[in-house]
């Protein structure tokens, strides 16, 4: 280790802190993903804007009423009959009589955009839920593998301790001790690999739920 890393002889090697998986069942994790994934929130916002745009397009072709008001002051020196303040107001009504199907075309286009936004949002939702499901199942699998590897490592350690005691008393051959030691080393390596894979599975689940980099 010192040759590879060039660490000082007094360097302390410590295990990194283990990541903890997200708490909750599959459905809860999927809802968490939909609430945290920025791309899905953007798709929902685009869908809502497309829905609002239909109202705007329709409203632009409805009769429009405008209220107007003003005042003016005329002064002169010397004074005249035209001098004074004038107030006036009125209401203007604009009614489209013929538009050549423009409203229908624009509303149809707005509805088409809404449909596209809805399909895009729905496709993204299903994709995110599938991604969370796969990450969740993978984590469950890797956790089971880790538990099995830990149990095998413990059995191998107990077996090595027992064989080592028998060997020290001259009741077991050196070959049995070597076999027990090799078995222990193999199970330790399998345990380390299983723990690594489980940690990677946790990271993937956190990423799929939108929690990656948020303290989880």
C-alpha cells in the first residue's frame, strides 16, 4: 500500500462511511422521483402552459370591450370661451365578424401542442417510474447478496479460528490451515465486492429518485 500510494508509514487507513438507501417502498420512491426530477417538473410546466395557451388563443378571438376616459384643459390669456376643463369617456366594443377560420386553426394548433406536451409528460413519467423500479429491484438484489456474503465470511472466519486452534495443538495438518485461510480470503474478497456493488446500487437509486447530491 505504501509503495502504491506513497503514504507515510504512520498514515491511518479508515473505511469510508457507508451510504444508506432511501427509506420507503417502491411507490413512495417513484413519487419522490416525480417530485424531485427537474426534467419531469419542466415537462409538467410545459403541459400547463400549453393548456393555458388554449384559453389565451380562444380569448383573443372573442368580442373585446374597452373602456376609455380622458380629460383636457384649455387655457388662454386673455381668457376666451374655449377655456376650461373637458371630461369625456366611452366604451368601445370590438366584435370579429369574419376571420376566415383563423380562430379554429389557431385553437386546433394550440390543442395539438397540448397533446404533444401531455404525451411527452406521460412518457417521461413512465420512464422515470421504470428507472426507479429497476434501481429499487437491483438494490434489493445486491443487499441480499451482501447479506449472504457476510454470512459466508463469518462462517469462514469461525472455521479458520477453529482450524488454527487445532493446528496450534498439533491436531490439524498445515494443509487444512492453508485451505481454511484461502477460504477466508476468498469470502472476504466476495464480501468487499458485494458491499461495493450495494453502494453503487444505492447511488443509482438516489440518482433515479432525484436525491443524488442532496445529502442522501
